[in-house]
C-alpha cells in the first residue's frame, strides 16, 4: 500500500528571509533510543505507542504557547502555524492508512 507524500511548499518574502528566525533542530528519531528498525509487528506497535505519547506531549506544549514568556507573538504564531500545518498533513496520511486497512 503506497502512501503518497505531498511536501508543503512555503513562499517567503525577501524581507522575511532577511529577518528569519534561527532554524529549529529536529527531534531525535525514535530509532535513536532503540537501535535498528523494528523487525516485528509487536515492536512496531510498541514504537507507535511511544510515538503517540511523544506527539501528545508536543500537542500539550503547543496548546500552552500563548502563556509562554520570552517569545514574541510573531514567533509564537509562526510556530503554531507550522505545527498545525504539519499535524493536518500527518493526520490526513494516517487517516488514509486507517481507511485503507478498514476497507480491505
């Protein structure tokens, strides 16, 4: 079952490029805590559950962004928008996998 991947394209004005915030460092992949790819369905399901918990903690954090101090509203807005866009993309992909499995 092939899952199509459509990258999100963003356009940035020259002024925004000049004033761009530092790039974020991506989170460590799950495989860094457990060596190698999961070999069995049980291992994959265990890692899916762990990923779900990590994602839930990211969501809880993002929902508290307005209460954070030290970040401008613009920075907070960009982070929330980027997080939302990626979450919508991933949810659509996961829904597609879910629906395909239920229909087989």
